[in-house]
C-alpha cells in the first residue's frame, strides 16, 4: 500500500491539503482494490471543503493539467498518466422515493462514508500531512474484505430503497470478487426487488455486462434469479427455469443449462457479445416446448424463433441495435447447425453452407456449440467433441479448397439482367440463387466460367434470350 501512496499525485494532494488545512482522503474502490491487491486506475479524493478548488490547485501544481469541472455535481476530474482522479467535497445525501438522484448537502468524512453502498467501499486513507496514510474504517470494511463479505454500512433496506442500482452492484461485486452477500443484505435484495423499476435499462445492462465479463458469470445470474431481481428486467430468461414431466419424460432445466453454457464460453473467450449469444442461445425454448407422445419433449425451431426475439430483447433493454445485435442473432440462429453436422456424416455441401452462413464468425459459432454440450454422460460428451474436431478439420479443408467464407457468387443479379436484357424479376432471383446453391452443393466450382455456363442453361429454361457476350458480362466484374 505504501508504494502507491508514494506516487507523486498523493504527495501533491497531501501538500495542498496541508496548505488548506482540510481533511482530505483517498476513498472507495481504489482503497478497496489496494487491499484486494487489484490494480485500479480510478482514484476518488474526498475533501472536507470544495473538491473543485483542490482539483484546480492540484492541476496547477502538476504542471497546469487540464481540470474538467462538473459544477452542478460539485466535482472535478483530471488525468495524471494512466490514472483518472475525481475530486469531490465530503457530502451527505437524502433521497426521494421516485428517484435515485440524491439531495446533496455538505458533510463530514463520516457522512460521506455513511452514504456509500458497501462497507468495503467506505475505506478511506488520510492524505493530510498530519495523518498521512492513516486508515479510516468505521464500518469494519477491512474485516469484510478479509471475510470476503458484501455488507451495507446502513440498514440494507434503506441503502437499496435510496438507490436501487446498488442491488445490481451487490450482485456484480459478488460475481467479480467471488464474495458472499451478507444474509441481511441478501434478504433485502429480494425484499426491494421492485424498486429496480426506477432504474434505467442502460444502467442495469451496464451492471449485467460486468457480470457477464466475470470469470464465472453464472454466479451473478443465480443470485439475480434467486432474489427475483432477474424477473424485473429479463423475464424471458427466468422463463427458462423449471422442469416439466409427462409420462416419465422430463426435459432438462434450460435455465441452469444456459448458465453452464455461459460459464463454458467464459472459459474460452473474453468476448462480451459471444457471452450474450451463450446467454440467449435457448431463449425461445419455453414458447417452442411441446410434448409429443412416443418422442418426448421437443423444442423444434427454437433457434429461428430465438433469432427473431433478439431485436425485441435488445430494444427493450436499450442495447445496441447494430452489428453486435446482428452477430448475437446470427449465432443464436446457427447454434444447432454444427451440432447436427457432428452427429451425422459431415458432407462437403453442409460444410460449405455453414461457412457461407457463418462467415467470419465461424470460430465463435464453433466455440458456442462446443460449450453447448453439457451432458452428464461423459461418453456422449467425448463423442460430440471428437465429432466437432472432424467438423473443424472439414471447415479448414473446404475453406482452403473452395474459398467459401464470405464469398459472393461470381454472377450477380446485375449481370443476369444485363445478359438477358430483363428488369428485376422472379427469374433473375431464381437464377442467382440457383448459381449460389450449385456452388455450395459442389455441383459447380466457385469461378466465373462455370457460373456463366449455368446461367445460360437456366436462362434457356426460363425462355430468356442472351443479349450480351461472355466477354461483355465478364467485363462487368
């Protein structure tokens, strides 16, 4: 800890705190992470006085560093190397029932610690020269860190009623740090779950994304489900929970299966959006669930319905409706394809189509599909994973031979219209699709000459007359 406090920024703040003779502290996450031996680039400085004034003096002493002032919040920020430092005056807060925005008044360091979310985030280290390096820990935050416990400094009901986002933060910290939530604090999560309704979806999803990026994200989703928080903003996910039995046939609990798939993906990839695809890959199983006598439970078409559900879910949760959403949608729609391939004879045609449909996302798709094998039957898992290896080898072979990934057929719709002097019409689309399918099925090679020959043959079938030469059409490329 001493090494960090030897940094120039703390020496400068200490000098100014001494000159102003104001109690000044580094507080919150930075101090918590010092004791957890985690690196942190965000530093919060609290002064019993004006945070803006001390920030300006620190910025000047550091060589006229630019200070960004947020006057309405009474805060100021500056950057020193890779660190971002925020200065604020010590304050106390009170809340209205319909808002998480506090009414703020000047306060003492004790007031400031009391308003914070968890005891581990109340830790403060004095920067005043007279008490430099002294730890101020009125709520035994250090003890809670050692016990790996998340607890609120105030009564947890008040803490969560005042600012319901703290409930999501409790779950997020428990997941990231592998901490337990203290019993009374945990009970307050369930008791106050409906207060989450006043929090914006953007803030909720920001916490969900941090949970998803944890080493074992299932921890957070289990807490969210068990406390009832998950149902407040993501009912489609909670609908996966439960097992139904008919005539001694029962299906697996798709909620717990989904969390296992998510953890499996997390072991292999740091991609946030691949983890979202894992979380949503079976999202349409509840509405497609059907029991067929003699067959058992089926979920036919859940991959296609799931893909259709993705845009609505993203829109409701205020998530990006761009290429990231389309990426998740694609993986959800394709997630059964490699599994089907791995259980049947792997044909060149099927592999070509998979490469064409998945494009550059084929590796992520294969990672998702391998993670989806969660059977407790070890022999079955080994068989599937061995077959996936065959699929992977076949993908490499076909790509090297046919260059199918992200390919565009050698004959375009414009070429077909020019060749036969026709306007956009059904025959044009049918010819174009037939050429693409012939390449994917291996009936013709992926080159202009063979595609052109097929176009002429198909044109005759549609009674279309050639109006251009092969050379003229090739010149359109």
